[in-house]
C-alpha cells in the first residue's frame, strides 16, 4: 500500500470542509445510535446496523461522485485505479475515525466533569441529559466502531467500481 | 536519423454506431522525431484534439497503432497505462485541469505521490524545481482559484514537466488566455523544446502560434492535408 497517498488523502479530505464536517457529525450521531442500539433488542440492533450500512454506502458513493473531476484529472496525470482507491479510503478513514474520537472524547469529558464535581448523573439536570444523549460505555463504543468499519467495506467497493469507470477523458470533456 | 519518438500508423477514430457513425480521424500516419516541435492546426471540429488524445493514450483509436518511444500504447491495458503516462507523457490542457482543493505546489507534487521511486525530500525538490522553471515559486501555496488563467496554465505546465517526460502534448494551451498571456505561455513551451529537448505536440486553431513550431500539420475533416 502506498502510505504516501493514504496520508496525503487525509489532508486532501479536510480541504473539502463542508462535506467532511457534515459527515463527521453524521457519523458521530451514527456511532451513538449504533452503540445505544447494541444495548437494546435484536430488532433495534438490526435497524441501526442497517442505518449504518446505508449511511456508509451513501457516503462512499458521494465521495466518488464529488471527486469525479479530481479522479479524472489524477488519472490523466498517471494515477492508477488503486491509487484512486487509496484516496477514497483516506477520506472515509478520516471521517469515521474523527467522528469516533469526537464521541470518545465527549464521553470522557462528560464522565470526567461528573466525577470532578461529584455530580450524580442518575439525577436530573443538563449533565444527565448529555450523558443519556452522548455517553457510550466502552464495550458498545468499540463494538460500534468495529461494525461501522465493517459496514463501510461494501460502500468502498462500490465507490471503487464507480471510480474505475471514470475515464481520464471525463475531466477534459466536462470542462 | 533518430528513431521516431511518436509513430501514428493507419489510425482511424470513429464515434457512434451504425448510421450515426462519425469519423473523427481518417487513416492518420505521422512520425515525429525526438526534439521536434510540431503544431497541429485546423478549424474547429477537424479532429486535431482527438488526434492528440489518441496519441497520448487518453482515448483508444478505432483501429491503427500508436507507438510512443517504441511502446505500442494501443496494446497496453488500462491497468498498465498509468506507468506509460508517468514515464513518457506530459499533458497541458486548455482548461488547465488543476485540482481546486490542492495548492499549486500540491497539484504538481500529486503527480509524484503514486511513485515509490523518490523519497519525500527528492519529490519536494522536483516539484519546487519545476515551479521555479515556470516562475511560479512565489505562488506555490496559492490555490487555483487565487491565481489568474496564465498562472494556472504555468502551474499546469510545471505539473506536466515534473516527471521529466520526453513528450509534451499541449491541447489548445492558450485557448482560455488573452493573447499576451498566451504568448508568454507559448514562450515557456518553446523554451522547454529548446532547452530540455522535449518533443512538443501542440494543437491550436490560432495561426499566430504556429511560428513557434518547426513543423506544421494541417488537418481538415479528420485527415492530415499538409505536413510542412
């Protein structure tokens, strides 16, 4: 694997701020819902895993759609399909890991504040609301990361197939 | 007599099917020697850009052979084509085709990212060197939207040079520029032909730019009608 392209693609991803930040928020909500869904009934688990699969697939397709011009240009200047794939994977990894770290950090902060001020998070108040909304236990948190990573794979394969079909000439014709 | 660096043998290119077939190129035969500066001129729609795209391996001919530096690109799979593009071809487009989210420097360096041949420091040096060559070093951290058309085209030229390919294909490189800026861009391209001994194939409909070329191919209705 060309680590150089993978790392550069992460930097590249953050240049598309609006899309990346929007999906970081969406993925963060997804982690919470999948994590909380895993603590519920089998039906809820299935539902949230299906939602996670749909979001991950839509996101991968959107990246390949938004990056069509860039992919065609990069192919014109000698990038191969596997190089392009790393570019797509990089953006997906950036978004899903950043969202995970965001939820991880928020959970730690909320629990930390509660512990520092010896606030009972079972009692009423803002902290209780935040705790119920955001905080995930370590087990479901890491399990949701695992599931979301796995559910991302079909979307990435689909994105790769779409990217492979983009001919270099696309860049020239669309200008 | 050197071996031709570009050989186009019996190339036809057709678009569409059945009764709607349009012949964009008709039995083209050309040989271009290393270090030549060839201009391909003709009216709009005569097939000159198609010829360039076919020569550069961006489009497959309907039939015929294209040899670049002895390599028959019509036999090369899409999987192996990137290597040929990286080693043999630089391409300058009319609409610059820079990536909007990358700076001038990154647009150039991106060509080298897939290569495992060069270390990071070497890649940086190569990208900076070509930026210096087109006099764009001071604008290296600017995004395409922050640059004028002429500056974007100079960055595009630098991008085409960074791999040090022996062949430079230019598709209407001054088409989106005013005449003064276009003249400046053409001088850079002519300088590359003179100083680096690059083989340049320039497609243009602008007769004034023909003066930079040592050889002029005139096209009409998909065929070459003169070669001087």
